[in-house]
C-alpha cells in the first residue's frame, strides 16, 4: 500500500518524464552566453550553450537546433548541504536523498508494492509497441499505480520464480522492438539520486537472463536534459559488455567480457564523474575487473545525474527478453559543499 507522502512524490517522478517529452523548441536565436560544450556527431560540429543545441556552420556561426534543458532547473530541485541532500516534490515538500540505497524485492505482491519512498523505487517504464511514446507509458504507469490496471505487453514485477538471495527478485519481460518502436523497455527507476562533478558513484546488481539478451542493463542519467543523457551499461547481441556516456559522440568504454545466460551474475559499475577527460570508469563482472578506463563520464560540468534505472533498460528487435534482477545497490560518495 502506498502512503500519501509517497504518492505525492511519485506524481513528480512521472511529471519529470512528461516535462522532458514536451520540451518546446525556442526561436532560432544565437546564444547569449559562452559555449558550454562542443563535439562532432556524424561529421557535424555541435555546440551547447544556454541549454540549447546549435549546429556550427562553416563560417563559425551557430544555428539553433533545439532546446535541451532549462538552465538552473536541476539545481533548483535540490538543496545540498554538508550533511544532507533534499529533493523537492511536486507538492512543494522536500524529501531526503540518501547517499546509499539498497533494494531487494521481498514481501511484495506486485509492482505497486515496490513503488514508494520506503523502498526507494519511484517509477517504472514499460515502453513497447502498446505504449510507444513517453506520454503513453507515463499514462500506463499512472493507470497501474493508481487504478491497479494490468500490464499490456511488457512487464516488470516481483517474482518468487527465481532469485539470487532471499525469496524474491524483480522479473522483467520486454517484447522485441519494431520498425515503428525500435526500443522496448521494462525497467524500474529511482529519482532519489543526486550525483555531480567530482562525485564517485558505485552501482551494482545481480542479473539472471532467462531468454534473449538485453541491450541496456543499468542507467544513471539526468531527467532534466532532453533524452536523459548519462552513463549506462550495455550489451551487444552476443552479451559483450560496454559502458557508454549517452551524450554527444557517445564516448564508449569496451570490454571482452560476456554476460552469461542462465545463471546469476553480478555487475558492478564505479564511476568518477567528470565532464572533462578525467573521469574514471570501472566495471566488474563477478568481482573480475573488465573495464578500467579514463574519460568523460558527465555530459556537462553542471549536470546533475538524478535518475537510476535498472532492468531491461533497452531491448532491440531480435526477440523478447526475460530477465531477473536482485540485490540492487547505489552509493554516492559526494563532494560536499562547505
């Protein structure tokens, strides 16, 4: 049963998704401030300034593409002190963002029992041909959470069928993507997260793949920027693992490690956040270090990564995925303000 405080806060979680989906493009004006970042994507130079993306023309001028974020919006959503981090809900109240979250799936009869401040999960995403757009799957989330509606095709739910420890895990089922909806998702997420430049974030979870091979397994991203950029753990169709910064030209850190099918495997990702090339990326598979790299791990110097997503965070068109997840942990070692 979701208590009133949790329910009010969860409205904000769904609202963040809708806000990102409904970002309006601004008139084609030149930036008033300095360029915050620049990179090359598919041979085209792109610049970021004032929260907007611009194409760099051959004469060096900037041509507006779209609005990516509202400067200062993410910072206004948090209060950060030496002793605590608080996040504002849509009800105007401030909620604690802990340095460490440990999540299991015990004593839950359905996905509604998992969502709330007590367990730390604030949202689930079921993007699929039945719910292809952000408004569609946010509406589905609300129907399931508030009205007890059933799933349509993709599913995310506690299960006693298979587990790593205890008596239950999270079972995700994601149909294959299609030409119209190339990415299918069945994931659980939390916005009780705050990670910034200089912080070190340690994420881990146990996975059991029963069928198929998910593309995405674990994301740490910003809900305040269009398309939710951030760090993510990915696998190719053979299960070979890599870590990618979803931003710009997508810096990628690769391994030779293969995610096995049919047994429990622990993935642990530790990242030092940096918008420059001084970030660090470490990925362990069952305690074996398979990626140890240095590079960019944060989109921009003032980006706040505020959303942690676990499960089948992406599936392609090769077939459905059935996967179990258990014993999830996220810990942030913060650069504290004075």
